[in-house]
C-alpha cells in the first residue's frame, strides 16, 4: 500500500456530486488512499499529466482488473508496442480523415431522422428522446454492428461501464455486465460473415482485414461500445442542459461568436463524462513524499484535474469563453481517447447545432430539475424539456 494519507469519502454522496470532495482532496491530500474505493487517487492535474505518460510506472496493463476480467484484454489495458499495434489497426476506421469524409454525413443523417420524429407533446426526456438514440445509432455505424437495436447498444454499453466501475463488488451489476458482453458477442458473430464478404470502414470491418486475433477484435469492439455510447450521450445531454441554464452563453454559441467545438470542450472540462482512469503501479515509485508499491491500484482523476485551481480560473463555473486547452477530458498520454475525433464530430459538428437550429425555444421544465450522477462516468440521468412547435 502507498504511504499516501487516508481520506474517507461518503460513496453515495461522491456518486451524487464528487466535485466538492475532489476540491477538498486537491487542497488537503492531492494524493490520497481512499479505503472505500480500495485505491490511491491522484487529483492534481500536474501529477496526472506527468504520470499518465510514465507507462513503465503507471501501467494500463492490469491482468486482474475489472475491464480485463469482464470485457477481455483490449488495447486500453495494454502498454507500449502492444497498445500501439492495436491502436494502429483501428485507426483507418476513426481517423480524422475518415470521420470527415465518411462518418460525419452518416451522423447528420441520424440526427435529422431522430429530430424529425420528435414532437413536443408535453414534457420530453431529452436523454431518452435524442441523446441516447443518436449516440447509439452513430455507434452502430462506427462499430459495424448495424444488426443491433439502439436500445441494446445503450443498455449493453451501460452494463459494461457499470461493471468496470463496480469497485464495491455488487453481484447484480456484474451479472448485467456478463449479459451485455454475451449480447455483443452474438451481434459480432452475426456480422462477421457479412463484413468478411463486403468489408467497410467500420471498426469490425477494418479489424477483420487485419491479423488481429478474434478474441482481441471482440475485446476492442466492446471497448468502443463501453466508452463510445455513454460519452457522447452524456456530453450532448449535459451540454444542452448547461446552455439552457446559461442563456447568455447559449446566445454566444447560436450566434457563432463561440464555436460549437469550444462549447463542447468546455462542457467536457466542467463535467467530465469520463472522470477517472485506473492504473497499476508497475514498479516502486515516489511522487514527492508519497511512495507506491508494485501492483497497487491508482485512479487518475480526470474530473478533478479539469477543475484544478492552478490551471483554471473559477473552475466550478461553466464558461464557453474559457480557454479549455489544458483540459484532459480525453486523456493526456499514449492512451488519449482514440475516438476523440468521432466524438467531437458527433457532438460539436452535428448534434448541438442541429438541436438548437431545429427545436425552437427549447427550454427546461421549471418544476422538474434534471438528475445527474456518477464519478467514474458522469452524466444526466434525465433531462425534462419542451419546445415550441
């Protein structure tokens, strides 16, 4: 165990809103062992920014980790050449060029169709009505699993991210995760002969043209689903909520004074959809006065780093005029999110401008505030809205 001071947390309160606790930790114990999570947390941006690049110490390879055990050994849990080889294999499917020339038009088609089907018939939960199906339909296209229902894509993604964040060992959560991975395996099995016969630019289509073992193909498709559904879904719903509660900033975005990409980047800093990434200590190491032992588990708290007072003025405020370039919402090292370009296109290039262009006078319901939760993965649970016909 590390020599870091112990810092107790209230787990339910941390799930409801981790930011007050993380602010205290940055001030009192920026590197601290949290008994309730069984891990040492790094909370300062500078520590995380440096440590994430030191893969010989802060290793992503976690043989006994939840992701490996529940989803298979994917590239996120590999380092060095093993990681880079698989990253290069998927790159043709999600490169900036492919996103611009191939996926963005499909994303726009999904957005148009879903918005066409919406009607402000009383109160609408915008998470369920748009953010969820849009993110899932885009992910179906990208993964090549077009044989899935968008509802299954969302449920199976949620089942996996709940499973890999199940640090308290809840058996029911683990069972849902196993059901999710079994469903994805069945969908992959159905699509393999189709995409072998007619390859395309989807992740599955591209990977089937490589010599990657099938177990690794499956693991990396599951990885794409686990992060590729919840992050855009939560970022879309969350940014809509943030703008509706900050009408002056909404006006800056809709007028073109602030680019939609800048709006998205600020939201991802303010409420990091992926708030944490785990690491395993690969060899004895010391940061200032804290010594770590081999095989300890460490959490890099991206959500905390993105509100670090040393780098962001008024860090708890949502401000689309802010320079958010020091945000590490997508990571900072060799494990920088491979789907970042697709996510930016989905949210900033397509979803946000379409939503505020199409839905006249989109507004919150005064007596029905949205619910938000999570710390490893954080997002709105619902978003009650209405708009004018």
